[in-house]
């Protein structure tokens, strides 16, 4: 049925998937600010950068978009699973940077990473490491991250570390035992949910990226209903709109109404 609704709406792909596809990134004022701040922090070697926001606000999508738009002289690593040991974290960074970890000793791996960073600095290259879901980092991992940030020269930070996480990350960073790490944070971005007007623009943006060319419309009351139920959270907006499109397809209508949204809300009552 889902494939048939693509044909009916003449879409090239599903507009409301919940995967963090940078092609669908919608720039609200706060998303644009976060995106530009991350690029600024990386380009100007600010060392520690923090990105926080509620679940489903678009942190991972922004991070992936930033990675896609870094210059060729910037090497990058993206750590999606923070449930690692300190040795595994260093090893994962090496592997994601395209290096072959030598042996199993963490100190050897740190020395290998340091040599790579210094070599990149000599060539005018930069390195950024993004750690997603950072609110789940164990205390020993937080300390390891802080130690990695000590890799620097008198003039330059050798590696830019972005900690992306839910609001709990801000609480973690306020703890007294993390004050040394907190004092190193030079850029902090906090994503907020979309406003109602932004929700309307967000929906239309995703539809048009998927090939709708303004053929599909959500009436004003439907948008308001989506916004109120999803509370401006992009991931929840996607979930509601995807089900609402299916309801409109069943009616063979390209305008999504409040009835379609209500049907979606009823079906997803146990989820959102």
C-alpha cells in the first residue's frame, strides 16, 4: 500500500521517513544557527563544541549535514554508539579516521592518533570527531574525551570534538567533577522545537524534496493539529504526517485534512 501511495502522490520517495537524511534538513532559525555554529567551531579550531536538544529535534541530521559539507582538508569521525570502553572509543576514532589501529594497547593508539593529528596540522588539515548520544557517556569516557582534548600545540587545538546529546547532557556537564571539561567548551548550541509557522514550512519542505512540487497540501487546521500533537518535534511530525498521507491516499485526495490527522493520532496513540 505504501508503494501505491507514492505512485498516487507522484512522489520520488517517502517524504516523512525518520532517518537522519541531510537532504531533508529544514533550516529553522535555530537549526541554521546550530549548523553554522558547528561549522564555525570546526573551521576555527575551537576544540570542544556541544549540541543539545530534545529527542527527535534533528541533532543527528545536523551533524551529518555538517560532515557532508566539511572541506576536503578536514578529516572526520562519527561515533554513534557511546556504550564503549575508553580503549574502544580511541580505537573507534582511529578506524573512522581511516587509520589501522596498531596492536591492542590504548596508549599506543593514543600515540598513533597524536602523530596523525600533528601530521595533519603540518599539512594544514583539520580533524573533527562527533560523539552522538553523549548524554550516555560513562564518567570514565567523559574523562577520556577530556584527555583527548589536551592534544594541542601552543597555538592550535589538534582535534575538534563535538558532543551531541539530549538535554540531560547539559545536566551532566554541570556536575562538579566535569568542570575541567565544561571550561573547555567554546561553542554551545541548543535546538528548540519548531514553531507552528515553522512546522508548516517544514512539512512543505519535506514534501517538495520528495518530489511533491506543491501538489500535496495540508490545510491550516491540519498543520495546527500536527504541531500541537507533535509539540514541534520534527521526528514526531514525520510520524504523524506519514500516517496522515496514507489516510489521504485511501480517500484518493491530495489535500490532508484534520480528519486525516486525527486518524493518524488515533492509530499512533500508544507511540506519540
